[in-house]
C-alpha cells in the first residue's frame, strides 16, 4: 500500500470527502467555479463537479494524475486530452439518478395539483433513456403512468425497448429532458427544443428540463412564455449558469438552481464512487462503506387524505426550492451558486432525501383502497440506488 499522503483539491460542495480521504490524503477545498491551474500545480488529484471545466488550460504543467467528477455527465471533461496525457479520470454515472427521478415526479405532482388533473391519466415523454430516463420509466410504471421513450443513439445501438420519435414525444402531456449536451453531429442536443419546436406545444402540456440548460433555446423560450397559450415549464438548468436569465425564471411554473440531483444520497453516492476510483488508481484499500455515510431514514405517516400527488409532494415539494429562488429577485451568479451551496442540507427541517431514505408508516387499521400504499412502498424499494462500481477508470 502506498504510504505517501496524497494532496487532493476537492470542490467545496462534495460531501464526506475529508472523512473518506482522512487517512490517505491532505484535502484542500475550493469553490468549483474558482479552481485555477495554480491551485493544482502540486496536487495529485482533482475532485470536481460539473461546474469545473477540466481541460488542457486547467491541467497543463500540473502534477494531477487523477480527475474524479462526482456527477453523471462528462461534458465538462476534455476526456480526449486526459486520455492523451495519461491522466486517469472517472465520473459517477447514475449516482443521482434517483434524485432526478424524484424531482421530476414532484414537478409533475405540482402541475397536476394546480391543473386538477389525474397523474395516472397522463402520457409522459422521456427524452434520453440513460440512467435517469430509465429510472424515471421504472418509477412511472410502478405508479401506473404511461410513458414513451425517445433516444435515437440507443435505438440505433440495438436497445430492445420500444422507442418513439421526437415529433411524437412533443404531443405528450408531459415532456421531460434527460440528455447530455452535444453541440454537433447526428445526435446534437443543443437547442433541441428551439423556436420552431416550441410552437408545436400548447397550454395543456408540461415541459421539464433537468439535464443541461442548452438543450432548450432559452431566449426563444422566454419569448414563447409570454403567450397565454404557452405550455408550463419547469427548469432546473439554464444557459450561461450561474448568470442565468432572471426574467425567464420568473415565467416558469417552477425554477430551481440546478439542484435536481442534489439529495443527501445522490451527492454522497457521487463522492463515494469517486473515492472508490481514487483508491483503485493510487493503490489504497476502501476503508468505509457507502451506507455508513447515511443517517437513519426519515419517516412519513400515511394519511387518509393522501392521493398520489400529495404524497409525493409530502416527501419532496419542488415549490419550496422554487420559492427560495424566486425570493432572490435580481438574482446574480453568486446568489445562484449560494442557493446550491450546502444543498440539500439547507432545507429548514431536514435534508432532502432520496425515496430510499424514507419509510412510510401505515396504521394496521389502514386499508389500501386504491393501491397507493403498495405503489409508494415499491417506489421506495426500487430507488435504493447504490454506488456499486464507478465508471471504468480511464487512463
């Protein structure tokens, strides 16, 4: 086992890193947007999130041997340059998929509550069938909600699931985006929802974007939302973060500061997966378990007044996070990042938890007339995401 302590620079919003690396590394913390090349000159590893662009400009001439991103995406990593320069890298694919699924279900629940619709009668169009999109499909199936998948790359690759074209997705009651950001090529997702596509929507639809801000043309969207016939929009991501278009946020049914995947479990799992990979690269043994990072489960007492939307909102109400952001009228980049910093621990009562961090307490005399209790218990069980093995470490 390597006895020399490593020097690691870690994003200040990655939980548990100091504890996980206490025996093997000296950890320096810094805001992800403020990390510069000089910070890394004598560091062995960089642990980051999606707000840090990792490329030649950041790493050339440094001692970095490993880059670990505690996020599901890799569009902030210049993986070609990292591979060429024999720098190991990994991301935490799927670490917060359950959190984003929860966010989407809360957004849908808020919308149907406001519009007096039945969630079970909706058709949901899912754009992107990776970890998040697939997890959402499973959750909707458990809840008895119809869905359609759209993912041309997976379809061409031979995925046997039934897929729907994008034009058909635009006719669904709910359209939710879970794609990476690609600016070129056959599967370009940049401005996938542009001015032309927006005009195909109507006021009886809900659109959710919890993927990347550039998937939707934000300027075209702001213009579109001035119409009384516009669809409702829920945005967790924006173009030009953290300097977002404040006026656009005001037009949305809900607008949140890029926190869809930020549950206690989601962020902790991302840190743990990166920790696993770092140990593998530098020859250390894992000295802790993922489960040891979590507190006891939250408990929710089942009430007869619950229907499916109100129960889902009792677990996580997206409106609370949206209201916190709306209170910051004149939002600037620093405030946007402050709202993200420390989340989910910034919740007033307790941190936001995955469904797996909850237990539904049901009276022995309670009858499950509509199968609601069974659905929620299955949802809790299905969303027990675990760190497992991080993406294969590249070098």
